[in-house]
């Protein structure tokens, strides 16, 4: 009996795997805009992402706001930028991201607080529905040079966002790959 079940599963495996490829009729991604929370979005903010070539690489810029949590904390506009590399897939993809973003807010007396930026790396997941709805989640680690001696400069990174992905209008809109 176990062999019969195993045989049925193995026999149907190619059909299940080809179902992932059947959505290839989707046109390539062009631009994604998301809003959420995280280092790559400027804490509480939005992010624009442009896909390059075969859409496995993208450049992104985030602009957000850092609120004041304590009386002496820095607050205001925050930016981020970086590069992502994606796995293949039409709807579900993993990515690895390198970025520069705000990692720390140092509080100081009499308004001498400051925001510290540094490089970071994150691993994450992106889902893009055929209609364009997009969600992203990521975790990582960053380092802010110039942090006071109270902390070592390493910071955890996170990202959680939802938005929309636009696709190219037709295959003819693609530039030839070199």
C-alpha cells in the first residue's frame, strides 16, 4: 500500500512542478512601490524599486520618517537605498539585499541627538500576485560606524511592506540582454 501511494506521488510530481511554470504568461516586473516599516523604507515610509534586465536584480530607494520616541531623540525625514538580488519565480521569490539605511538614533543632552546610517544586509521574501498586489518581509544585520561606546554598532534590520507591482506592457518593451 505504501508503495502505491509513493508511486502516485512520484508520478504526479512533474505535473505539480510544471504548475509553477504555467504562469510564465505573466509579463516581467518593471516597478514596485511599497509602504510599510523597516530600515530599507526609512523606518515608517515608502519605497520605490526598479527591476533591471531579467528582473532578478533591482535598485531601490526608500524615504520615510523617524518619530521621536524620547524627548531628546532625533526625528525627521530618513532615507535608504540599495540593491536586491532575487531567486526565480513569478509570484514567490526570495531575495538578498545590500543597503545603506538609518540604523540607530542616539539621544543626547540639549538636542544633540543624531541619526546614524550604515551598511546592512537582509534576506527576505517577496510575493507578487498576478494582479500586482505585493507584500515583502525581510530580516538582517547592519553596522553603524561612529556609534558611541555604549553600544557596539551592530543592529538588527527588518522590513514589512505592502504595495503594488507594475509589469511591462508587452514583451516588446524589453531591452535585449547582453
